[in-house]
């Protein structure tokens, strides 16, 4: 559909071009109607969740660098046969040794650590992409909610305006003796009740505006209203198309990197029992004779007791768990998409019935009964009833549109691109 097709194109452009949006300054923006494009730009530049996701990539990068570090060499100094008794008093017979040793890892342990670190970077990257898409989808949903809340207030304003138009006519009928003064009080009660509903709708609007502001990194809203084509609808493609597109969701793409990381961790666990070699070389000086000698050494641990079996089993289970976790993740996404798809179909059916029958007929009824009331053919109760019915019909359309657009933004957030077809404009 035109409006949300455009909005998700913005989402996808940001999602694909990860570094395009920097950190623009919004501090001096004038208060005006907020567009979806501006809301998405602000959210993707200032939302702290995205900053946290960026840091996760940096953390993984640091671990990858550390994984490739070679063990440091060790230097040691020894003084033997000194400061004892009798002939060993002092350092006359002392032996001085200065030695340098180095641990040499065998079996590809360092390569396995590096592979695990690189896979962790990939996993963090996909998680960051998933976070970007989630923020964009949540922002679009919050934007729609504000649009819907604005529309609800407008509906109540229209009803109050219609009731206010009846007041002079009602007063003239009372003055002419055609109506009871109690009808004036009844009309005022009706107007006040609608004003109560409008105040409740304004409270809902204020909360929706604050939610949108928080997603954009603000503590309080710095926009007066939002602007968008809330009345547009469209027909979705087949659900199988949605299922196929879900496999490209970053949440699922991340599991490829997670599996690679766990495979590298399993290899690391298997290689750990393999003995590493420590070689050493030094210089020894004999104080008694003044002679010098070279000292060479090599040490290899014997893997008799610890074969690292526990860590190997844990790494194997963790690897097998990754596929199950991906399946659980995919099933959850499909379930969300299914519920949203059903919500779209239900909302479209409801909107179609409202627009093709209920709303036109309610408008005709309002026009006819209000006109008949001025001629004395209908009672005030009938006027109030038809106006209330017309308002409820408009409210039902607003609720159905909110359900429709929320479901659309949810699915487009899962597949990462717009998918609505056959845009329908209200008549």
C-alpha cells in the first residue's frame, strides 16, 4: 500500500545501508507535524538500543583480537647455592641462571579460537541488523498508533460539533413550545458525555505520542502531530510469500553465525587436551670457577587425568541446541506473521463492510433525521441515537484501520520489505 509501502522502503533502505544514517542533530527542530520518514531517521539515529547493539559488535571484535594473541614469553632468574652456611655463605659458590621460555600451542588451538571470534562478530552483526529492523518496525507501529489516536479525537470533535449545531434549533423549538426544556438538558448531557470520551481519547493520544518520542530517543514529544495517509489500505500477497521471506530475517540469519561459533568452540574443547610444548633456553654462570654454560629445556604435560571430556560434551550439546533454537525462533516468527496476516484479512473485511454499507448509510441517516428534526418529524432521542451510531461506525473504522496498519508494519518488520499490493483508497 502506498503509505506503508513508502515507510517500509525507508526502513529497508536504512536496514540494508547500515552506516548511511549517522547522528544528525535534531535539537533545534521546529515543532511541526512529524512524518514517518523523519520518525524513522530519528529512531535509527538516537535509539539507545541500537547504540547497545553497536557496542556488542565492538565487544565481539575485541574478543576476536584477543583470541588471536600469541602467549607471551616468560623470563626467569635463579640464584642457587648462595647465602647458606660454611662454604656456601655469601655467593662464592653461587650459580646464577637467566632463562627465557615460550609456550608453543599445537593442534591449531589458536586458529580455532580465531574462528570462534570471527563467528561471534558475525552473530553480533546480524543481531545489530535485527535490532535496527525491530526499532524501525516498532517506530512505524507507534507512528500508526498516534495517527489512529489523532483520528479518534477528530471523530469525537465532529460529533460534538454536530451536537452543538443542534443547540440553537433545539432552543427555538423550546421557545416555540414544541419541545420540553428537559430536552435541552438531555442534549447537554449527550454533549458532555462525548466530551468525556474525547478527553479519554486525548489521554490515549498523549500516551501514544510519548511512546513514539521515547523510540526516537526523546523523553517528551517534541512534535505537535503526525502526518500520514491513515485511510489507505491494500491487499497482501499469499501467505506463502510471507513465509518464504521470513527466512531472510536477521534473527534467523544470525543462527548461521551462532552455529559456526559453536562448531569452533567444540573444536577448541577437543583440542584442549592436546599437550602444548614449552621450550626454554638460558645462560648459567658458576661463581666458583667463573665458567658459563647454556641451559636448554623442554616440557610437555602428560594428559593422563584430564581429557576435557566434560567441556567436549557440553560443546557438543550446545552445538546441537543451536538448530533447535533456530527452529523455535522461526516458529515464533511464523506464529507472529500468521496472527498478523489473519488480522489483516479480518480488518480488510471489516473495513469493506463499513465503507460499502455502514458508513454511507449512517451519513444518510444523520442527514435525513437531522433535517426531519428541524421540521418536527423526529424526536431529539432519535437524533442523538443516529449521531451516536454514526460516531460508533467511524470509531469502528478507525479501530479496523489501526488493526490493519499495525499488522502490516509487524509483517513488513519480519520480512524486511513492503509487501502490500493493490492499494485501495477510501471513496
